[in-house]
C-alpha cells in the first residue's frame, strides 16, 4: 500500500505557513532542482528502463529507497515485454525523449505566439496521418484520448446537420440516432450520453461471426429509425475492435452512408496503424470515404499516452465553427501574425497538451518504413503464436485471427473432452480469473480476459510491442499451462 | 519555420516498407535507445532548464544543431521568469521529475491492476485537495484540463436532477438553464454547446465594477428563467476570473443556490490555489458549500500541464453512476481484488493519463507550507508591482487589484492628458498590440492584452511564478516604457 498523509492540523486544515522568507528572491533554487532532476532521471533509467525491460525481472515487484524509486518499482511495468494486457505497452526511446521535451517545455497548444513550433508540427503530423488515410486535404486535432476523438466526431456530425444545436441545444432538434456495432468501443455510448443524445439513441447493428458490422442490417436499421421519426446522422464504424480486433467493412458501409447521407466516422483508435503497412492496410479499404477517423498512435505505435488524432476530410473549417467561443483575451484578431495559426478554438479544451512531438520524433527517427515494420512484425508474431497454440492441447481459439488480438480459452487437462457436461461452461468461466490472479501475484506476465455475449471468460492476448520476440510467445503459452494445468 | 516532410511516394502514399528483418528479435535496441535518451536529457537540461531560466537569454531565440535541440531552442520558453503571458509558466523540478516518471511508466489510470500505485495516490491527492476545500468526504477525478472539469460538473448536475438523460438524451427533459457571469471562463459556453444544452441557455448574471457576480441579480435571473418555463439547474461561479482575477462571492451565491436547490459549481481553475494560504483563502469563503470545484494546480502551483482536479462533495458515487458504461472487458466483476479500486468508469475517457504524481511529488517535497509560500509571494510581488506603477506616469490600472492579475493601460507620453480627445480610445486600443509585437520580435518578455466590454485593449500581467523576483517587476515596467514611449 502506498499512502501519504498531507501535513494538516487536527481539524483537517492545512498547516499554518511559515513566515515569508526572502520574498524579493526566487523561491526555487535552480542548481538544487537540476541536481534532483538528474538523480530522478538516473532512477528512471535504472529502475524502469533497464530493469523494467529485462525479462528476468518480474512484471511488478517491490522495494524501498526514495519515494521516486518506490513509485518506480511498485508500479506495474508496461515497458516489460510480457505485458500483454491492453493496447498499450512497450517503450520507444525517441517517443519518450519527445515526451520529456514536451514536459520540460510545458507548452500550451492554443496560440501560435506561445507554441510556434508545435502549431506547425501538429499541422504537419496531421497532414502525414491524413495522407495515409488517403486525403490530400482536410483538418484535424489531437485529443486527450480516443473517447474524446469519437465524441468530437459526434459533435461535428450533429453540428453539420443542425448548426443551431450550438446555441439552442438538442431541444430544437428532432431525435437523432447513431449506428454502431455491439462490439464497438464503449466510448460511443459514453459520448452519446455526455453529448445529451442518450444511449438509447445508439442503435446496435448486427455483426457476423467475426464481429464485423453487417452493412445490410445497417441499412435496415436506418430505415426502421426513420420510420419511427428519428433522424439518423452518424455511423461509427470500428477498425480494430477492442476484444476481437475486427475491422468493419468500410467500403460497404460507406455505400450505405452515402445512400442515406450520414456522417461516416471510423474509430480506428486501435486498428489505424495498419495504414502504415502495405501488406495489411487493405483491412481499412474504404477509409478514405469516411468523414472522420480517430487514430491513436499511442497504442500500436507506442508513442505514449496520450496521442490520439481526430482526422477530418472537411475543408470548411467545421471544427473551429463547431467549437469556437472566440474568447477575446486569447484569440485577439489584431495580432501581428496570421491568426489562423491560433488553433486553440478548434478544441473544447482551453489548455491543451502537445501530443504531436512524441509521434513526430519517433516517425522521423525510424521513418514510415520503420513504423510499417513494427506493424508487420506484430502480425508475424501473432501468426507464430496461433500456430504454436494449434500444436498444443488445451488452447481453443474463439475464431480465426485477423489482427493482433488473439482470443482463446485455456482448457485445463481435467476438463478436456468434457464439453458435454452440464457444468462445463460454469467451470470454464472460472479458469481465466484464477490463472490471472496467479500470474498477477507471481508477477511473471500480464494478460486480460473477459466474457463476450454468450461466451464465457476467455483470454485476449495483445501482441504488438516491438520489444516482443518469438521466445516471449513460447513463454506465454508455457506460462498459461504452468498456471492452469492443475485446475 | 519548422516544417518536416514525411517520407512518401510521389502519389502521396507512404513509402514501401523494407523487407522484414530479424522478426524473431525485438525491433528496439535498448542500449542504443538509452544512449539517445541520455543525450536528449542533456539537451533539455542545457537548452531549456539552464539557458531557459537565465534572464540574460531571450524568451525565444533560434539556432540549429539536432532536431531536438532545434525544437528546444525554437520553442517559447515558459520557464523563463519574464513570461507573464498566461496562467502557466515557471518550472518546479519535483513536479517535472514526476512528469518524467509518469512518461517513463506510461501508466493508464483506469484499473487498479495496471495502476496500483496511482489509483491510491490519486485518491490521496484528491483527499488532500478536498480537505483544503473543507470537505472530509467526497469524490473527484483528474481531468484533461479545467474546461473538461467544468463540463463534468455540468453533466453531473444534469444527471443528478434527471438521471434519465443518460439513456434518453436531452429530449426527455425540460429546457435547462445554467447561470454564470459574463467574466467567467469561455469553457462554460463551450461545455453547454458540447453537452447539447446550447449557449443560449447559459444565462449571464450581472457583475459589479470589480467583475464579481451579483447574487441579487442571480436570484432575479433564476426567477425569470423559471417564469419562462425553463429549469435552472446549475450556477457556475468563478474563483479567479481569467482577465481580472475576480472571486465571485461564494457564500452569498450559495444562499441563492440553496434557496432554488441548484447545483453550485466553482470554477477555481485559476484561483483555487489561494486555499493553501491562510492569509488569502478568505477569497473563497463559502466554497465548502459548493457541490463541485474545478481546480488546476498546473496554473499557480506550476505542477505542469495537465493537472486539473474536479472535486465533489457527493458521497453517492454520482460520478461513476453518471459516466459508467460497465465494459466487461475492462471492469470485470470477478477480479481477485476490490473492484471499487477500478476508477476508470468515473471518467468519460478510456485511456487516462496519470496527472496526480507531479502534484504529489511537489507537495511532498515543499509541503503545504511551501505551496502557501508561493501563493503569498505572488500576492506580495503584485503589491510591489502596483506600488511601483503608481509611482510612474503612464500606467493606469483598470481598478484595484485583488488577486495576481494586474490589468492596466500604458499611456504613451504623447497621449497623456488628452483623455478628452475624440480619437483617444481608438489610439489607446492600438498601443498594447504594438508594444506586444515589439516585445515578441525582440524576445525580451511576454505579456498578454485584450479588450473587455467597452474597455479597449489593456495589458494583463500575471504574476505567480516562484522564479520571479522584484527585479523582474522593475524590468517589466522599464521594458513597457522602453517599448512604448515613442507611440
């Protein structure tokens, strides 16, 4: 447990401040501060980056030296090659250097005068990402995460259709409906609730066995909604669903969106990085027909939290028109430079972090080919993992793997061949939580599990870290067997 | 100009990836990466933290060595003691070390299993901040900026009154209205637009000459809104307005909120840090009667972007009930630990950065007394600055200064005593932009200006960095005179 009590008096108030000292002089001693920072840097290099990436170390372990050291070693190490738990992990040193510089400069990305380099850099990075989508023009912005990017798309789609919503609210509008698959990210519902649209107005379109949205059902559901007096305005497709890693058929969905004149949003937070790979970008065929794309380079490209781009095909300044408040104390129109460089009013945030530098630096360092290589390598390792699974008893895949999410049940020896037993599913449901508890307590690796629809708890291993090798895949399978064979 | 072209082919596509190499081995070389990071760290120390805090250096200047170095030196330096432009600036080395560790660990603050230390630390830091507000219990969360914190408060207030909004949207509700002052932050209107409430339903309450909301007018406006069939649900007060630094009279506003049973939100993003100071916390008397408080330690306490806490008096788990989506792949209920520690569903974000560590480390390092000292010192320096202004000709304050925003016109010698001239206001409006352009081009310091209501462009200097001394105040005044005396 890591708890720290703040210095307060008995009645819960903050302690009386000492007398003011040397008020004419700065309160911060630079030499002392820089010494501390040097020490802190050494601890991070040693405890997180050297030990943390060493497979001989546990994924988490404990010790006590200084607070900083304690935090470093008590925290779960996502840089560890055996962290398979979620869609983030690993470390890229160029991206990390970019994050350090971002933190050191502490720039607020709202006006050109305070962020000249980063206003231009963000523009360039967004242009580079849009090129991969297939757009020569457009707009975009970095958001604090994919959920926010998805919400922005919703708000833009609503505003494009009914600009009066900005001043009058939703009351002046007919009931709006959003369409997405049941396997889409939960942020679609969170966003609908937050924006005053309501989760009931998120209509779930059927998926096929692989978890892909069925365009014919989308068409049907849109017609039903219209017949009930609602106004469909947005389809939120997914490129890389969270659990199964499914890619919705964008080209066929685009046909339906065009027919009904709906905004097509692609939540490619997880899957977007396939666009770097000539070999795998076909998974997102049709993405250039979308109105907006959310793409998180902090996931597969390990740029570091947060790095989520919302990309837009729009060239009418919709983002700014929808979100601007024209604050005169920030966005003065009588500045001596082109005030279109003051990008802050495109955001609903005021202070906005610089999220482009880490990606820019990494991209510049390894090139588009280097990033493509990481994507291709993840696919390669997944193929290897799946082949090995098929060679072993006890590993049952949910279905064929198309991306880098591998969903499977581990069937302990005592349960094999007993699929017909009445308690089989109940017993199977308990296997993954027990194995997970054991691996967490032993700290050897980390992987997630979940149920899905009528399917009981299964493991989902995410393979993408450029730190991972075939040996780690073998270790993963051995470890699941070791932890679960007695169940 | 700082522009970089991505490696693409002639038709705008990403260049073909090279053949995959060594796919069985990790793609990242740790020794090489760690060497790079060491070099990068040296550049940051040298170019930003050593040179950047030296008053003999310009606020911005240029040179060319490596990309990282180029970015560092081409960026505006907010650590510089003469950056008076906005409510962020300065550097605290403990906070910066906390940010470096945050970036190195790259933790996603959504479940206890991936963020055990930070889940507990966030709880502790929020508790510490709530104690300063005067609450022994409650809830809270760190948000990506004050605008988001304000939006959360709006959404919570709406949900408390009409929980059906989450599923049915705003259509099922009567027209809602929000009350705030015309000098409140623009995020109140941005939030109302984003949440589907609409900017027309943000009712502006009159302010007195000092920019403080008038409680009697609030009461009147609420009654008018009710008589028109609207349902008032939220008052957004401000502690420390952006331009004038005014503190709304919270105690008297609380009386009105109680009478009408409205949610009282305090946007203390800028002013909240006075709560550390025994001497100045009276400015927020009555804050303990609020339902929610937004407070950005990244401003006056220079914790680093982003560090914005939304604090709640609520003990009914409103935050989670309002925002949760209960995703089964993340928030499994059959985990081996107390799943109440999985705080992620309190947020509308999915991936959420760790924003507590930088504040925690700084707070632990200098104590509550050290933070109080910073606040008190800023007030002291402002008193000094105002006294010096009164001794000089040409500096006209907008009004008495109550906080650390000093708003003033500089009247060049050629305009003094000519207040009666027909073109006086037009000429005065042009003075600040010209002085600002000159200081930006010479890089000596940075300060903002803006109009307000019928008042033409005036300067607003923000004094709070612990790096600032009396000498910098004198320099500031000399420099304004030097740059503006010929106008």
